[in-house]
């Protein structure tokens, strides 16, 4: 839209995290709490709210959410090919991510780094019971088995909003579980990582933007809608194929679809092995090493 228009603003209701420092869009983007936003910027403009979930092509699995936004914003009638998303990180953010990953490597002694995002935004932690009523997140028992396998040979950094244990009675986690609230720092960490494993959530999109390879495990949603099925950097393991039905989010309030899809992220031993094999193939062999504190890794810095 910015290629053909200049007199517009973007009001970022969820925060303008990834518009910050963007070479094209930063100057157009405003947080919803910006001083005098209405009087100075909105009042004399038309207000448009794009709703990609209500595009026919989206709820009939004919396009991705990015393509649906493109159709909404630019008045395009059919989905069109789009470039990869981009994230511009400042130097201090890049350095902070490098330092955190180097600390994790030093703590674990493992050379290769994998970031794992087990849960999406819909996950709940109720009295120690972790579950996702929308069936987009890993089940705790399944992701624990995967982490316990991968941490034997790789430095595992877990991207999670709350801590959890992967083994009964475990008191000293041997994988890294940082409490990082700034999603831009997570972008820096994923940029530095050798591989990413996640569900239907923000991490896989950050990985796409930073050109980090991905194993994406999908349950109740459709890969064409929410992931990158034609990207050679992605291994998509679709647990919900031939099981799920479309959940009409932001279209209806009926909960039948979520109830129908309740077991879409339940994994068999074969499913768990597929995920582990995908990650190990992408990561390759990892060796233990001593980390020189003066050594700095610069993979992908500045992307």
C-alpha cells in the first residue's frame, strides 16, 4: 500500500513492535495510545479496519493470512505472491540476542542452538494443568518428550510465557528457559539460532523473516492459512490433516469446531519421532565445545 499511497497512518492496536525501525513503514505506524492520535491523525481521515478472517479465500483455504490482509488493504481480488516478511533489528537488539545465545551455549556446552515455542496465545495454565482449548499448542507431555530428546545434543532455548518442567521431579533444568517479554529480543535470538520448532504462533513467522529453518507442527488450523507450506525452509508436520474442521474465528461464536478439533495436537510416538527427526536433520551433528567469552557469533546479524 505504501508503494502507491502516502497520506495514511497505521494504528497498531496490538503494539507497533515490528514496525519499529522498518525502513518503509515506521513513519506511518502509531501505537493506539499515541498522544492526540484521534485529533491530530484520525479525525480528518477515513478509518478502515481490515479483517482477513472474513475473506472468502481465507476461510476456504485459498490463501494465507498475509495474502488476506493484502486483499483487504489493497483491494486485490485474488491472492498474489508476496515476499517474505521482514524485521529490522537495531544493533543493540542484535547484540543482546547474540549475548543471550552465547550464554546458553556456554551453560549447556552444546554447539547447535534450537529455539522451541511450545504454546500459542490461546494456551491456559490452570492449577498446573496446561492446555489449549483451540488445539494449536503442543500438549505438555508431548513437547516434554521432544525437548528431553533434543537437549541431549543441542542447546535448547524455550520460548514460553511461563515456566514448566519436562521431567517429573526435575529441580535443575538443563535447558534454557529465559523470561523475555520483548518479542524483538526473541527475534534476535531466533535469528541467531540454527533451527526453530514451533506451533501455530508468532515464532514461526519471526523465523521466516530471519531466514531460520523451521519445523512447524500444525493441529486445528490449516498450513495454507497460517504457515508457509511452499517454503523450502519449512518442514510442516500436519497432525490435523483429515481430522480438523475449519474454526470460523471472528465469524461466529459457535464452539463446535474447537470441540471437534480437541485432539488435533495429540501426538503418537511416530509423530514425536517425525518432529525429532526433522529437527535433527535440519540441525545436523552437534558437538560439545568450550566457549571463549571473547568469541562473538555474527550469523545473520543485521538482517
